[in-house]
C-alpha cells in the first residue's frame, strides 16, 4: 500500500537539505507547487516528491567556498559532465580569496583580497567574462589599480598569459632583502639583482656590493622590461590604451630592508 502524506497547503514550511526552509505559496497539483526560499526570496516551481525529500536547490544560495552561488540565468557551470572554463575561473578566484584550504589562499585571502559582491553570482561574472575573454589571456586585478585587493569589473582586465606571468612578483627568494635582490655566497659581490627581458626571454643579472646598489639596477632594468612589453602588446592589439598607460606608470616597490647597515 502506497504511503499517504499529509496534504500540502499554502503556508506550509518545508526544510531543504542545503538551502534552508521554503514556504508554499501556491498548490496547483502534485507536480506544480510554487514555493519561496525564505533566506533569499527565490521562487521555484517544484513537485511534491522533491519538496518532501528536501532535494530542491536555491540558485541564489551560497554553495561555492561558502560565498559563491550559481544565480539565475543561462550560463552553465557544467556541460557534458565537465566543468566549463568560465566556471573553473570563477571557482578558482573564489577559492583563493575565501577558502583557507586553497594553496593560493595565503597570497590572496590571507592578505585581504576579496571578490566584489556582484561577482559572487556566477551569472554576473560569466556575463563579464564572455564580453571580455580572449583565448590564452588571463584575468589580472593589479595593473589598472596597482596592489588592488578586489576582484571586480572595475579592477580586472584580460591580459596575455605571458604578460601576467611577467607582472607576478615572488618574495620567496629575497627574504628580508629589497624586491629583486638576493644574497649569493658564491659571488665576489654578494648581492644579485635579476630581471627577465620579456622580449628575448633572457635573464639579465648584476652583482653588487650593497643591496641598495643591486636594487637601483633592478628598478631601471625592470621598468625597461615592462615598458618594452607594453609597447609590444599594444602594437599587437592585445592590450588597451588604458592598460598600456597603467603599465608605463607601474611603480616598483620602494627600497625596503630590515638591516640598514648592509
């Protein structure tokens, strides 16, 4: 004998597995029930079985890294059993900003980098993505507004992958020394500055007696490398005038060292 359930009535509250409670607004028949998610106000038309099972999902309920949600729209996160490129980019961005388990969290979320509220919605991010995306290009948040701590439509641009890599600075090798400078035991002059020439992909380096001397050489070489790259990509049409200007005005981190006697 089939199990009998209580009649579903307007105003009834049902719990879902992951998206909070829903309230019944209209009951047409067992396959057409209008409900509203109490936490977000999202409206859904569902069947009685999924309503009772708590299996209905709210596209406006945060489910990605505790803050991102799918949203209501046509952009798909998964097609044919595989995640889409735009979905992967979105999840990766949210992960490094909000998930302490992400391998990049210490360079982003731990340093206060966030994603603007509108981009918590996958549909809105995807709209921006497809308006601006180019194959082989990556999202950068720091060129237009140097040291920006927000991912959003006003701060982000797509730039060539090679340019994005060039503009990434690493602190791992220098320790307490100024940016661009490392200490070498195997050189007569112990302080070495190194810059990769973006156009030739050759590593340019100079050893110096003091960290400041090495740093000053680094700044000149680094600025030239950025300027040459900016002119190259502008000529190719790979960057806008706005990005070009921002690159030419890019400021190298000021001289910093803990032991000023060096």
